[in-house]
C-alpha cells in the first residue's frame, strides 16, 4: 500500500465512514471521497504514519470486504497496538470530513457558525466586556527599564 494513493484514500474513506456513519442528513465519507481530498495536504511524516496504520488494517484481512463490526474491531486493535497512528487517523478522518463543502453547508443549515474558510468573514465573537476579565489578579508586570539583573553570587 506504500504509494497507492487510490487505495490509501479508499481506506481513509472507509475508516472515516466507521467513525462518522452516514445517518440522517450526514453524507457518506466514501461518497464525499474525503480521503482523496486530504492526501495532498499531509506532511510526509503524517503520510508515513497513515500508510503504516492503514497497512496494519489491511493486514487483518481485506478491510474493504469486512462487515462494519469487523472494521470496528480492526480499528480497536489498531488503537490498542499503535495509539499514535490511530490518533492521527482519527484526527485526519474528522478534519477531512468536516472540511467538506457539503458538510459545512449542512452545519450552516443547522444554525452553526461555521465558514468553509474563516477569513475574511471570521466567526461571530461577543463584544469585549470587562466582566470577562479574571477577578483575581495574577502575576506582576514590571516595565522593562525597571528590571534589574542580579549579579552577586553567593559564597558557600
């Protein structure tokens, strides 16, 4: 599976679909082709870890032909045996899914304050209020010109 982008993308889609099932209005990760979209954005170190993790999944059997419960079991084994790889696969699955235009549109229709790209509109922020400041003062501020360096040494 080393350099087979379509295979890697499909496995990412299948994993994402187990983590975010296509229920109700939520589209299928396989239909959205989330894995294909994210592959070009991975750092080389992330890509190696993803390929390693997906190769482990492929080694259990043909992951594509497994039932949903079998895929869940394989993912659980991966989580137990290689936590860093599983954590990255999970992160990539969620980030790639929720960045899809169809999912962003669905979230907007549900009333969530989300933009496909935060700029230039940004996100809604409540106006600043002094009431948001901490009640207890923490730390001390000393103007730079008043900072003194202690140069004497202790003699033992």
